[in-house]
C-alpha cells in the first residue's frame, strides 16, 4: 500500500548519538508532506480528467459509428434522389417543350399590346402637357394685368378712410367692419 501524507507525518525516527538534526528532519518531512499531498491531488485530478476524456472519446466513437451509418444512408438516399431528379427533369423538359411555343406567342401578343398602350399614353401625355401649358400661361397673363395693383390700391384707400373716420369720431371701428362685411346687391 502506498504511503499517505498522514503516514509521513506520523513517522517517528529513533534518536541516536550524532544523528540528524531533529528540526531539519521535521522541516524536511513537512515539505515532503506538502509536496506529496500536491502530487496526490494532481494524480486524482489527472485520473478524473482521464475518465472525462475517456467518456468523451467513447462518445466520439459512438458519434463516428452513427456518422458512418448516416453517411451510408445519405449516399443511398442521394442516389435515389438523383435518379428521381433525372426522371423528373426529363418530364419537365418534355412539358416545357410542349408549352414553349404557346408562351412565346402569348409574350409576343402581350408585347404588341404593351406597345400600343405605351403609344396611347404618350399621346395622352402630350395632350395633357399642352393643355397644362396653356392653363399656366393663361394664369401668368392674369397675374401680369393691372387688376392686382388696382385691388391693392383700393384696399389701401379703404384703410385710410376708416382710420380717418375713427380718428374724427364719426364712426366706431365696429361699424366700419360691419359695412365692409356687407355684400353689395347684385
């Protein structure tokens, strides 16, 4: 049975004449005990780590077996899928060849319709642009007339008359507003 730190600690040596120094032996034994405890602890840790590593290796071995089985199954499945895909592709090509002419004819017809619609939209756009241009030009001409200046001048004159009447005390400000708000008879 291997020595334990306790065995080293409890070991007693007989005293002899001209023997070793008791303090040196005790100090050395204390150091041996510490080092031996560290070694035992490291050994336990290594054993535990070894067990964990062995468990991991066993798991990897199981995974490897499973993967090999899966690879074989995948290869078989891939071959089946490949074979089915080839057959399905042949059917699709045959169907596509049957429908290709119909699709091309329909596309040409749609292209012709789109061209006609585009031409019509261009015409309508041109007409709208011309009408809008005429409208804008008409509005600009209205803005250029002297009527705007006349209205501004008239408003200024009304304000001056009102201020004059209020300052003379002839009319109260509320009466002027009422008169201005009244609509003339048409």
